């Protein structure tokens, strides 16, 4: 059976060019980059070149790139590192996170709250964009961090990070005492393939990326840490990564990550235009099948590869979207439910709930995400499969 992949927001295949540059660092250039001999220096040079390449893409200095084992670890470092460092200067550090963040941010924030920090959740409007006015009213002298993701992994909405940065800068200027706080962190994992992530344009102090979302290998992420920021380390030991993340570097992963960044930079504009046209085509054809299907999130201010769909069932069954995902997978089409599923138990999407949806409606989301291999032929095949399935549901 031929299989079709429409879950690029979850993970992407490793680009063949990425595999090629990684291959020598598995067995030939296998040295520990911390070693002084030639094998170590060869690996170290590879890591440096990769770090510098990524830094140039983000518009920062190579020393500001901190490699981690994943984007989840990078988000943890951003939040935990900021709060732990701030505890020496702020009695009860306060952090503000948007209500639709990835679990690696939300769960970390909740854990920090259990340990004495104050956590405030920034609401979003019905279109999935954060409420800027609410943010302005939430900032106070104890606020040490604001974390808002650049583009949402479920509904694809794009947040006004540069505007948020401006608000924070203006607040800093008006504070009684001059400090770097609050810092701005943005999880840009979903954004990098399609949006400008230059840290100077965004005004970010901390920025998270993931290799596996941009056609690079799994097991490697990064956190941009603005120079001279005070951040407590996430992992202590040998002092690698400026002391923020000790442990021998994942050399092949880092090499592959840098190549994936290079390819994404080259393809960003053209690929965004191509996928936006496919997105428009798919939604138009889908609505011809049934006009009751609606788009979740902002219809325009969204990633070009993301479609999160409200798929109502005839009988209002809460499991309709999950049933559809399973049926499509059996037919050879890989898509994703909009709700959170683990151990075969699904719960309403916290993102859709934040948009004001009921539990029932928050269970009905279907996420379809495109990638570099997606073309109109594949989309037409998915439309045929969806039509066959939806006849029984709608």
C-alpha cells in the first residue's frame, strides 16, 4: 500500500544532503571535541563551523548558540535557567507564558510554580493570537520572563513577536531600577522553515530551535542565549556550551543541524509560496466536500503548511477526529488529531480550549501539515480518502 505523510509539524524526514555531511562524523571523524589531539580538534572544528553557520542564520554571535538534546530541553533551560538565576535578585520571580505554548513550556512553568515562582498565563483571542493589551497589564517589577511561541504547533497561528519585544523594551525603560528583566523567550521550532527568525529583528533574548522539524536529525536542538544574560545552567559537569549544558557534544547531530539550517534558509521563500498555494487549494476543495468543515486559528496570519480543521460529526461523538485519524492511517494517510493523545487516551486540545472551544469541539480538531515532498497529486489523493470517510461522519 502506498503511504502519504501529512504530519510534518510532528517530524520531518532527514534531507539526503544532511545525511551526507553527517556520515563522516559517525566513524571517521569520531573524536571527542574536548580532546587536544588531532581527532578531537577535527571534531571540534566541525562543531565550531556548524555553530558559526547557525549563528549567521540567526543574526547573532557563534558564542550565543547553546546546543541541547532537544527543543524541549532548550525550553526547559530558558525557563528554569532564567527563574533560578533571578531568585538571587527577585524574591518571587514571575513568568508570563501564553496559554497555547507547547507542553515543554507549560509543564515547566507549572513545575516552577510548585517551587515558588509566580506563573501567569497570557490568554489568546478567538483567532489564536495573544492578547497584547493583557500582556501590557500583566507586566510588573517582578516579571523576569515572557515566553510566547513564534508559530503554534497545533493551529499554525503566527504571533507578533517583534511587537511583544517592543512592549517589553518599553516596560524595561520605565522600570524604577534598570535590569535586563523581563527577558523575552520565543519557541521558534515551527517557524524556522517559513519565517524570518533573525533574533535582532524579533528582539528575542532567548530563542529555541529543533533540528527534527527542519529536515535534520532527531536528538539535537538549540537555545539562542543573548550575550551577557544571566542564566543558570541546565546540566552541570564538564562546562561545555558556555557552561549552560554540560556533556560531550552530539557532533554528528550538530553537523546535520547546521546543514538543515543552511537548506532551510535557501528554500524558505520559494517553499512558503508553494505551500501557501497548496494550502489554499486543499481548503477550497475540502469545503466543496462539506461546507461544515471549518479552519481553526487565524485564516491568514498562519504558517503556509498548517491546516487545523474542525471536523464535526453527525452525532456529536467526541471521538470523531481520532476515529478519522485511525481510518485515514489504515488507508495510507498519516495526519494528526488536534487533541493530545497518550496511552490511547485522548483529551481536549489545550490550544483549542484556549480559543474558547468547548471540550467537545476541542476534541474535533484534525491537523494536516504539508512539507517539501507534498504536491497536488498527494493532496488530491488525500481529498478522495477524506471524502470517503466524511460521508460516514457528516
